C-alpha cells in the first residue's frame, strides 16, 4: 500500500501527486489523504477516469481515499 499525504496542499498539487503515484504503482492500493472537499472530488475524478475504484471516508473534516485497480 502506498500513502500519499497531500493535506495542506492547494490544487492542482493533490491531483498531480496522486497521478504520479498511480503511474508509478498501478497495481498497488493507493491511500490519498486530503483536507478539502475540492481536493477529494478532484482526486476521485482523476482516479475514476483512469479506471480505478475509489472509496472515500471522512473523519474530522479530512478525507481518506482508497484507490484500487478496478476489479482488484
């Protein structure tokens, strides 16, 4: 599992860093930590557009997105 902590970063950096992690580790589960709904939505959209499934959980205003290869 790869963890990408992009809390505190402004767009487009959360998407850029998530994209890098997905490209380098396409078969790994990637967990992305974000702290805004906008970043959550943008990272979610990126992952789904690239064929990954996304499970988002919220806790105390922060979000944990678990991204997996579709069907994996």
